[in-house]
C-alpha cells in the first residue's frame, strides 16, 4: 500500500479529505499536514517530516499531495521527500486525483506509477462544462447513476 499526505495552505487539506471520505470512504495511512497562517515554518516542516516518517514505516512508499507549485507546503514537501526514492510529490492537487488514488493505492506498491496515475486523473478532472440551451441537467459522467446516490 502507498501512504498519502495532503498538505496546503489553510483548510485546503482538510476540505479535500472530508470530500474524499464522503465519496470513497475512510482512508488508511492517510495524513493531513495543513500549513496554518500563524505557524512558524520550522514547526510545519517538523510536522511534515514526522508524518512522512510514520507513513514510510507502515507503507511501501508515500505520495505527498500539495496545493500550489512553489508555495511553502510544496517546498516543504520537496525538502522532506529529498533522498527518498519511494516518495513522490504532486502539486495542483484536486479531488478527482485523490479519489482515483484513494481507490487504487491499496493494491499498488510502485509510487512513481501511482504518481503518474494521479497526474492523469487530476488533468482529466479539469473540464470546462456548459449546459446547452434546452438542456435539462448538467452532465454527471458517462453512464453514471451518481445522481440517485447524491454524489
């Protein structure tokens, strides 16, 4: 299994984790390391390193999901991941990529392959949607019954 850390500015990580739980259920070996506005950088870096070490001791590797390329959470994650071949850092995290990984990571042990899957799912989840005139409802996905379940 691959472990996951989600980090970002403010409540970014917590909001995504809550949405992921609603859709894909509780996640094992999944940690949040939010960067709070008033937190000293060294405290944040220590929490990131501690979460990474915990997960590395329990899993085959770790994916670290960050919000913004170049931001403090991203830079801190990159520094924590340095020297670990079984750790990958992704940026621009969105809910579709977390759902895909949340459903796949228990059967996967190749961190880099899973990182590529996350990147593909994240890109595929970004679309400009438009309701055509006379349309009755926005699309919910090809062949999807999600509306009946409230997802």
